[in-house]
């Protein structure tokens, strides 16, 4: 399926999803409330068949007081990629888990929780994966500080 056809198919399937411009592959942005339903459609629709979650990460946009969540999907059946993004506020970073759709999301969401502090509702085992249970703070946030950090040269 060509990129233009993929955009049309996704737009038909979920009219509320907004295509992203200036992306190097097909990309859509959805609201946090719509994310899980949208992802389920992308996975289950036979024309799309996004059966693989390649990566999931979060970007700290501190100046905008939000985290952008990025999901990279692939269809092993149809051989096409797509990026899906959504945002959550920094002061209450919570979103539905997509681990019921792709099992690998359990680990990727645990990483985002551990290092950025994003909470995933409906996650079957949301706990730290890298850091000690009593660790304070989230080291990949841009405003994170601890006593062991080196200062940048001035």
C-alpha cells in the first residue's frame, strides 16, 4: 500500500485522527482518550494489520509542559510503517496502556514509567524496570536533578 493510500485508509477508519505533516513516514496524532481505541483499530483492521509495536517512547517537552508519546508500528503482513503520537500533561501524565493489543508494550511502558514517570492505566505490571524501587524522581525528565549529576562546563 502506498503512503497516500495508507493515509486515506486510516482517515476513513478514524476521522478524528489527524495526519502529521513534516514526518518521514505516515504519521497520525490522536487525543489521549482516543489512543487505545485507535490502536485497536489499526491492529485489527485487515487492510492495515499493524501487528507489531516496534518502539514506544516519550519526549519531555518541558517548555510546553507536556510529554509527547510516540509509537512506531509495523505491519508484517502489509509491509508498511506508521507513527502515532499523543500528548499527556507533565503534571498528570496518565494514559491507557496498549499492552492488551501488543504484549511488548508491557516492557516499553514500564521503561517510560520508570524513567519519565508516565502512568499507564490498565497496565498488568506497572513497576520500575531499571531503577531501584525506592529511587526518587525520573531521570529522563529535563528538570531532574540529583546529588551525583555532573555540571556542564560554563
